[in-house]
C-alpha cells in the first residue's frame, strides 16, 4: 500500500528561502508504508498499536471507536471478543517509530510514545486507598492521591471515563464531605473540586455525600471566596448537582449566602468568566423552578432582573437562553414583574430576541411577554399591563408573533401567542406599530 507523504516542512522552508516549485520536485515522492504498520480499520499509520484477545493488532483510537459503537467482535476475524482488554504492542510501536525516523528526510514525523491508559484495576486500587486514608483523616495522603487522579484525567478522556465508570466520583465526594468543615484543608478541597467538574454521574451515594449540609455549606464558602478558579469549579459542581435531584435544590436554598453568592457571580458578568456566569444562571434556574414567591423575590431584591436585561443586550446564544429562562421564572412573582415593568430595556429586548436566537429563546420570550401582559389573572386590564402592552405593539411584537405562528411553535407557546394576538388586536388601532427590525444597538448597559 502507498501513502503520499508531502514534504511540508521542506516546502515551507523552500518558500521562506524563495525557492521555486521546480526545486521541490524531488520532495514530492510517494513513500511506501509497510502494510503491517497500518491499522486494519482505517488503513492509517498506527500511533498506538494494541493487540486484542484474537491476536489482531489495531490502532487504539480506532478499536476504541469500534467498540463504543456497540460491536463485540474482532473487525478482521469477526470472532466474538472474549474480553475487551487491549495489550500495548510495544515491539510494533518501536518498529513504526524507527521507520518514521528513517524517513524523516521525506517529511515523516516520528510518532510520540503514547501514555498507557489507566485500567479499571488501577482505579479500584486508588479508590480503596483513598477511602482508607480519608477515614484516617490523612490530609497529605489524600492530597497525593487527588493529584494522581487529576494527572490521570489530564492524560486522556478515556481515563476520565474509566474513573467515572468505577465510582471515583463517589470516593471524592466522601473525602470532600469529610474535610468540608476543616479550614486547614482548603487546598485539598480546591483540588477535589477541580476534578469533580468531570466526575458526573457519580451514583446516589456520591450525590448524597456531595449534597449533604456540610458539603453544600463548603461549596457556598468557595462561591463567596476571591479565587476565580475555585469559584468557577464550585459553581460548575453545584450546577450538575442541582440538575440531578430537587432535594439538593431545597438544600442549597437553605444555606445562608448561597443566593447572594450566585447573584454576585452573575453581576461580575460574562466578560470576567462566561463559564461561571452560565453555570450560575443554570443554578438560579433550578432554584426558582417551582419555588415559592418568597425565594424568587429574594433574587429580585438583589437586582437580578436588571442584571439579566443587561446581559441580554449582547449575549450569545447559550447565555441568552439561560438569562431568558431565569427571567421567565422571576416573572411568575409580582415583584419580578414589577421590576420588569420599570426597566426600559424589557420589551424592546424581548421582541428583538424573538426569531433571532433559537426556538427555546422564542418560547421564553413569548412566555415572559404573556406574563407581563396577562399578569397571571387572564384579564389584561391592569393599567401597568396596558402600558406594557402598548409598548410591545410599538416595538413590533404583533408582527413578530404573527411570523412565529406561521413558522410554527409548540402547542403551549402557540396558545400563548394566540392569546397575545387577540389581546393586541383590541389595542392595535390606538397606534401605528413600528417595524420590529429597528436597531437597538444604541442601548448601552450603563444607560439604564
């Protein structure tokens, strides 16, 4: 088999030196790759050859992809694999590296020596050691083992998957809970949080330990801290935890300072740390979904409605969807609607985001407008509602809703769109609607 290896480096060098293409003719020859150096699946040069129980050798990434697709047979022999164990073929890998060195003058680069992936046995051993030293309260040993786990995770996604599947997240949750109230163990807890961001799912036991009152208080303590990296890791872990079970949501709401810490991260803005901002918005969304008006009013009192509207001015898709989702939840309570009525950005931004971001953003925008115009009692006769309704007409909500109805939407949103159109129709004769494509770029964050 033949593969064309272009002398890329030589070409770049020649171009820098001003050589013409004619001088590179000798650098464009084809190099014959020995067939046993090729992966039988992709026919590419193997970088990390491994041998299966059938005796056939493949490139590790290729056979991993084959197995992940659900196959349980050897691609070449079609034999059912007795085990999925992969034995590194060091002899063949060294031969391939030697061949690469011999053909270096033709532009062939030497493949690096691959790191051997961690095995389930190794993960289990570390799990057992971690649980033992945690029960003894051995801080230094715990820190050493967490560093090892973190190094494994940095090596490859395969290692991360192996650790998740072998319940390493449960082990780390237990260690985090054990040292949660130990102020001298801050470094250890920071290291655990940095690893826990990719340790989900972790099983019910791990969730229970991480969702305990001690662990939640520790997470809030990190959220209130000054270290940006620790705050980001804490809010990422909290977001994943809250998405799993309502009892964790109920628990975090009761922790003093949790609501204030999340709003503070949002106030700092996506320009400081967009990942933390998105995670904080997700946390707030889980906390207000189905919550009492008392909980929602606490967020409103901290100025979250205005912050959300400022974020919406120039937010990208995922951030916009989260901000709209939280705003939609806050508009369920009277205080939230009152703050939305007061802000000049509210209706122009909601109308502008419709049909410009995503189907989810459309649903949230329509729902917010519906709540502001109908005020939950279904009459739409309140003075404040009439004012916001007229403002919606002025910025082109009627036209946008008509288009949305034509392009299609979910049944629930369709009902709200229909209600709004009927309501707008009663007042549309009172003024001339302007086109909703008007430019709102002049709206500045500090202007309102």
